[in-house]
């Protein structure tokens, strides 16, 4: 799951740089639209890839020795894909010239992840605490990121195929 962020090949960094450099409103909008279309497809790709990898991993002897059901591995894949997608979309704030928000959201996400992990482990969730904490962090930060992006770019479409 740790390799999932590499699937975008640095695309968000490149598009953020382009958005920052673009002064013409029509070119700025065109680049944003292209970027959002790319990330809509990327979200589906990363989800499919993560789930496929976790199904494959669940079949290995090491994973089978854990005694966890396939649902656990699928939950890990889903959580990882959701975190990667949310992070990529959140990083659009860098291109919108409000990178400080990205750092605050990352700090909030880390706190939520750690807090949810602690609570889930204390409640006896076992290894399920890991996907639970990841999804909690995404659920707590991604809506905030979407709200902020919408504040700085009112006409943006988050899902665009």
C-alpha cells in the first residue's frame, strides 16, 4: 500500500506548478479541468489496483497465517486507495496558492489517524484498527479539503469523466 502514491508519477506536482505559472483565466480553468479529469480516472485506477494487490497478497502464505478474512485485506486496500486519492486532491491547494492549508490538513489527518488507531486498539479491534484509523483520517480531512478547494476555486468539479 505504501507504493500507491507513486502511481500518479508526480502528476499533481506538475499540474500544480502549471496552475501556479498560468495567469490567463481560460488556460488556468483548462488545466484544472484536465487535472480533475485525470484524478477522477486515477481514483478508479488506484482503487482497482489496491484491491487487486490486496487480494493477491491475501493469498500468500504469510498473509494466510494471519487468519484474517479477505474482507480485512479489501478494507486495507480501500483505505489505502482512499488516502492516496484524498491526498492527491488535497494537494491541489498547493496549486491554488494556499499550501499552508495542506500542512494543517496533514497535521489534522495525522492526529485523527493516531487517535483513531489508539481508540480502535483500546476497543479490541486488533489489526482492523489500521484500516479504521486510515478511513477516519480521510473522513475527517477530505471534506475539509473539498470545502477549501471550493472556496478558492468555486466552479471546480471534483469528479469529472
